[in-house]
């Protein structure tokens, strides 16, 4: 069957080309290795808690920063976090890490945690399982991730859906959401951002122990808001995670 043989060789060439383009390097693939998680048929209340609190139950509050940042802003955030020995979690996209090749090592050296926020910031709730897995793996092909491996769906879309949960589980990843949405990306002032953390508003609850604060490296006033957020946590007797 010459036609079939020819077809197979074409497929092999195509797969090899795809492998060269999107497959992670072997050492990075090893860093991303994690036993598969079980699929679920329902997101239980306990699992919803885990997704919102990043699988943490305790007295501390986690600061998280999504998407990307300019070098100047990232350095400012790192310096501020270091000054108070705070360990935050950075959900930057794979595309961001590719555009800024020093960010991953810079953050790790600063004692900060990296987690997966997709490669290209697509809406997981509109994607097939294969597309979601590809987004997770393409991020992983740019940088190694932390343990436990957490994946925050862009926009939080699908974070509590069975389909997205299972697709992430197949990629060795646990869904991650937040408890406080500062909406710092929309140009809100530092005072407004701090107010949302302290008091909540119509769309977000206020911070509480075990909570996770969603911020963005792209937020124009986020860096400016950090001292007020820290003070609000101190006033309420809440601790943050420390750099080891
Ligand atoms: Zn995002």
C-alpha cells in the first residue's frame, strides 16, 4: 500500500515538526511531572474551598499576582515583598515568561513561587480538554512550575467546572482561584484596591484567614497599594506566607 506508507511518513514528519515546535525539553518535562489526579463528576464544597484557597487551610493569607509586569514594576514588587519577607505566588502567562526570559529565575531567586496561568491567556470555559491541556503544557515548556502545581484559569473561567477540572487534572494540575478580587487591572486607585481587601464590595468578599488576594502585575496602582494591604492584614491579625 504505497499510498498508506506515504501518508504515514507525512504524519510522522508533521508530528516531528510539532514536537520540535511545542514539546518541552526533557529536563523541563521532568520538572512538570506529577501523578495524574483523579477525574471528578462533581465539584464538592470541600473541593470548591480548595480551589478558592489554593489548597490551604490555616491562618495565613496568600498574595497572588497574575498575567505579567514590566521589569521595573516586577522589581518593585520583588523588593517590597523581600523587605517584609513575604512569599507571594506569581501566575504569569507562558507568553509573558517567553517575552521576559529572566523573570522565572529572577522570581525563584527572590524566593517567590511560580504557578501556571496558561500560555496565552485563553478562556478555558470555551476550550476543549485537549486545548486546555495544550495551554498548560505550553506554559510548562517555557518554565518549570512549583509543587504542588497549581493552574489558575485565565479570568477564573471554568475554575469550578468539572470539564476544566478534569482537563487540568489530566495535565497534572490543580485548579486555582481566589477569595478577594481586587480588580486592580482596571485602573482602580490604591485606596480603592485596599478598600476592597479590607471591606469587600458588591462583587468581592473582604479578606479573611486562609484567603487568597488576586492582584495583577499589570495593575497600574497595585505596587502602590501593597503597603496598605499589608497594614490591613496586620490590623486584623492575619499573617502572610514567608520566604524560607
Ligand atoms: Zn489573567
